[in-house]
C-alpha cells in the first residue's frame, strides 16, 4: 500500500572515500555509507561537482519518494 503513494525519480547515490567529507555546498557530510539524493534536489553545478570529486563514489540510480498530494 505504501508503494501506491510513492514514485520513482532519478537520483545520485553518493558515498565518501573517507569517514566524513563535504562537497558541492551540501551541509550534511558524506560518509562511507552511500546516500541517495534526488536529482531534483541538486543544481547542474552540484551534480557536476559531485561526479568529478575524486573523494566520492557516485553512481546514477533511482529512488522512491512520496508522491506529492494533489491539491
């Protein structure tokens, strides 16, 4: 039932090669554990910076997010 109210969106899965690492102006540090970030939450410049950062492991993926309630 939860999946009925979720939709798949494109995202980046980002993990750091060190214990804590900041990049692309994102205030929450990246860690060894991968974190998915919807592409809609990032600017083109942030996407480019994350993908080019040698201290990060970045892969394109999809994730489920809650569907927006229709008003």
